[in-house]
C-alpha cells in the first residue's frame, strides 16, 4: 500500500518567508517523495535525485549563511523542515540532517578561504556530505578513535576505518575525525576529505532492519593524502568540533523522530476511523481512543521540546543539555508511538501492506544514532550534577 503524503501539521513559523518555505517543502513531498517512499525503501533504493532536487531548491543549506549559498534560516525553521521530510521518508529527512552535520565543522571552524573555496558547492552545488566519527571499536567512546593522520610535508596521510557512515560510498565529501597526536580527545583533528580521494573505499552497505534506502557503510582509508589546506580548525581541536556538531545534529534527529511518529499517528487515526468492528469504527472505543490520545500527546511534547532547544541555539545561548533531552525524549516517543500504531492496525500493522511496520523499524535506529539514548542520559546528568568522580 503506497504511503500518503503526511497530514499538514500546524507550524510555529516566525516569518512569511518561513511559511512559504514549508509550503514549498510540502508540495515537493507530495510530488517527489511520498508517492514512491514505500516502494523505494523496500527495494533499498537511494534517492540521489531527490537530494539533487533539494540542493537545487536551496534546502540542503538552510541553517547556514547566504554569503556561502545557505538559506539563512533559524534552526527553529530548519528543524520543522526536517520533520516534514522525515514524516514522508526518513531516508530523506535523516539524510538532510547528516548533510547539515557534515557541513558544520567547515562552517563553524574553517578559515574564510576554506569556506569560500568549499561551502558554496557543499550547501547549494549539488554535493552530498557524510560525517565520519565512529569506528568499529569506538562508538560511544568516540575519543578512543584509532584512524590516524600523519603529517607529510604540506599533506596528511590518513589510514584507518570508519564505521556506520550514513551516505558511506555515495557522498561527495566526508568530514573526518582522525588522530594526529596523543591518545584521548586532545589528539584528534578534523579534515575535509573528497569522496573520490585516492585510497578511499567503501565496504558493502550494512543490511539494516530499517532505512534500507539509506546506505550505511564502513569507509577504509588506505594512505589517503589530504592537503593541510583541508584541515579544519587547529591540530587537536577536532574532538571539540565534533561535540559541537553533535549538539546541533541531535536536534536534527529529534525532529526526524517527531516526523516519523507523526506519520505513524496519522496512519493509526486514518485506519481506526475507517475500520469497523461490532458495528462501529474502532476509533469509537475508549481503549483505542485513549491510546491515540497518548500518542498525540507524546508527539506534541517532543515537538515543543526540540523547538525550545532550537530557540536557545538561535539566540546564541547554551543548548547542549536541551539538545540531549530533545534527542532522548523524541526518539523514545517515536519508538513508543510507532509500536502503538502497529497495535492499532492489529494484524494489518504487522504486514508490509501498510507503512506502520516500516515506521516502527525506522524509529529504532533513532534511539541509537548520534549518541545512544544512554549517552544522552549521561550528558543530561553531567549538566545537572557535574562530571562523575571515579
């Protein structure tokens, strides 16, 4: 059964321009994304042409400055665009979030010359990015990464393996964190690596339970030569850059989670309103009505939480704790809401004839990526009670 376009959500948008932007996104979703989402996900097809269209429409650089081809949009607006895209197809919504994450280091820490050289193509030139922090032996403990970059004159030689890379093998550029010094967080440096660099190769994509249209793969760096002009920030500053990017990226994941949950609720309400048992639509029965009410409440609470964190970011105030809270709450809510949506549809919810089972499979990964929800609890607790004593 093909997916319907997401039901319009009443948006909290600050300007007429942002309202027009959401209208543009919704029109694109109805024409280009929603009609083929279920079929292409089942086939494991990566929609590169959709990302090209998003780039041409100015939607891949929304939260960045217009001087380099960005959209000059506040995070409050950008995240609501992500929610709309994720509700239609998580592969697209999460893909835009990952691309924005991969641009963060250069936009925030690159030199003016680096930004002028690379950002226009990254933000609006049809390029697609990926973010390379995790490794086979360092996931949550990212500071223990082993990929090394060794200085060779005016170049760096990178060797190692990155894991769980969204867009691995299809990206045009990679923001790569590699060890250039001592063990621990102070010995890590960030680099901007072209996707066609000699010595860079991708393994076969992982076989995942959800998001089959989004390639996730290991990347192997075998003597990849990168000029020092592509080093982002100072030597040893890479881990701080990575953490800064993840704070913003977690808000992207939160918005995507709310989008998936909203799509699941829409499906559950539509089904419950049309399905009749004992002479009545099942939506008339109190037990099911209460379930739908709880699902809707979780979604509204999650949306309010990620928007509040986004407004702090837009105001230049600290938002790390709120970003962790939003990522934790919204992704847990998405898992609960999509599970309940399958239950509302009963046996049909467990079949691929309806999208509810896909939403449930997709929601699970959002509790894992960009810091597991256990890590989010550690981040929140650190803000509340300080670092742990060992």
